[in-house]
């Protein structure tokens, strides 16, 4: 049994672009180029795959991207120089790992971690300069 929510999905029968899945079965509601109509599903159609298992859907999240974001936040709030430097390193590594791949999620996390790391490093250097000035 599929655990998908109600949504338009590719028609498993292949007769239309989309067919409405009501959460438990395929309905007669179909769509082609944005125009809706009805067409009984006919033969028993297989349920859709679970959400997130479509081709091209990210299979996993980059741990380095998550670490970069967390370190960037901690770098801004607590330990600017050390954590911010690590946030920059982890963010750059995550972006390198993700590249053009679509099976790994976390590109936005890596960019935010990188940005926060740079901001935290600037803050840390300014605090050190102020302390010794």
C-alpha cells in the first residue's frame, strides 16, 4: 500500500501526462498540458512509489553541508574563529562533493554554512583586532 498524499502524478497507464492519486487509489481525473478531463483508469494500476523515491529525488543529505551550517551558526554565536573556519572548510567540501549530482541534497545548507562561516570569521578577526588595539 502506498503512503503517498493526494497529488497529480505521472499516469501509470501512459495514456495521459498526469493522473490524480487520491491517497488510496488512482481516479478517473487526468491532465494533459494543464487541461483536465476524465478517463477511467481501466485495468488495475499499480500504486505510486513512496514519496521521495522518484528518479532524480535526492537519496541522502550531505553530512558535510549540515556540519557546515551548524558550525557557521555556532561560529557566529560562540567561537567565531575556530568554528567559522571549520564551517568554511566543510561548506567548500560539501559543495565539491555535491557538484552537479542530484542524488545528494544539501547544496543550500552548504552555501548558508559557507556564508555564515565567512561572516563569523570576519566577526572573530574584528573582535581580536579590537581586543588588541
